[in-house]
């Protein structure tokens, strides 16, 4: 029987806790209108990078500027009346009550001026932090009211994901532990992250614990909202005996492989441990260096005569595997 073989090697293998989630921008807000007015200018579009405090849009300022000038005039008049009242009350020309009224009018005028300046400032729409404009809702010439959404601003650094794991899976995990993140839209896009926070409580309704995972230096093509798989190392065996996944034949609860020995196929029952990608840990039944059959073993029996031919693609038992499986 023609077969292909691969050498059994030793190396590290890990078991993973795997979950899926969406990466989201931690800092994302809808910029709302805080003043009535008509949109005079729109200065940014969706996708534009912006800095903290950068002007996004401008409302018509005419009414607010007129109100500010009126407030300045009222304050100047109230200030003069107050100064005059200070002198007159000292000379006993007016009553204390008249002086108190002039003092109060001056304070009210100061507050009215501050309010007018605030209202004028709110006609300029600014970004609360640096990031990128992801949505624009307003249009040039549109009349907006307080509370109307104008823009959505997102800061892509950091991107985080919130996952919920059973309480037993969280035991032993610590904040700062490294994780592997894979973009579900493209399995070749992989990057690292870390556990930033572990909730101190268990959700009594679901029996799960919330973990906040932060992506570290994600590739440029990864956007907020991306659906990802998150793999957390649960345990690692640094010197495991590793079998190629394609060599293992499973029957119910048992597993076995065929080992090539002097032109004969020897059937071995194996106990399996951790599984990661194309690699499976063998706890018993085989030894490093033996040649395990990886192709053509379907029709073999104990003692079948075999002829070894080159495998189409040799299994790499030491290198990085593909996507890990949950152990």
C-alpha cells in the first residue's frame, strides 16, 4: 500500500479559550447641537481625521453676536450705575436698598454677558477629541435644534472587544495576559491583544464574567465594528509529543495512528492531549522520531505491507499552526 509519512516531533502546544465579538472604538460619541441655528458651513466629511477641538461645522452667528453686543451694553450700564451707587451710598444720598439693587443688577448683567458668550461659542461645532468622523448627519442650510445629532466621532485607538466567558474559564486568567485576535472576514489577518479588564462580578443571569480585550497595533484594514475571533491561552505544554492532525483516526472514544516500521504498518492506540491547529499532543502510544502515516492509512490494518512515497505537503509540527481550536 502506498503511504506518506511524517516524523513525530516535540514542541509547544497550547489549549485556548475561544470567543467571538465585535471590535469597537472605546471613545465614540455623537456630537449633538447645543444651540438653535442654521448650518452655515460644513468643514469635514466622513472618514476625515480630526484633532481635539477642531471645528466640524459652523452655524449662523448673527443672532448670537447681536445678543452678545446687547449684553455688553447692559453690563456697561449696570457697572456705571453700581459705581455711582457706591459713591452715593457713602455720602448717604441713597438708601441701602437702592445700593443693593444696583449691586444685584451689575451681577445679573455679568451673568447675562457670560451666557451670551456661551451661546455664541455654541454656534461653532467642535470635536470633543481627536479621531475620525465616521458619520455626518447635518446638511448645509439645515436648521438644527439642541439635541439634534450632527456627527459621530470615533477614536480608533484603542479598539476593544467585550467577551463573556463561563466563570470556570476565567479562573486563572489575569489582566495583561496576551491574546490572539483573528479577523473573521479574513483568517489571514491576525494580530495581538491583551486582557485589559476582568469584571469582579459574575452575571447571575448568565453565569458569565465580562472580559474587556484591547487590540494592540491592529493592521490598518481592521475597522471598528469588525467581527473577530479571540483566542486566550488557557495552558501550554512546552515539550509535547506532536502528531499531525491528519495522522489521527478516531473511532468513538478511541484514537489510533499507523506507524511505519521496516515496511510494515503498525497500528498504535494513542491517548490525546491538547489540540492546536494542525497539531495534536500524544500522551502515550508513540515516541518522537517515529514515522507516522499521514496519507493512505484508510485501508490499512495491523501488519499491512506499505511503500513510502513523498507526501504532497509535509506537515510542520514545530512551526505556527493555523487557527487554534478550543481545548
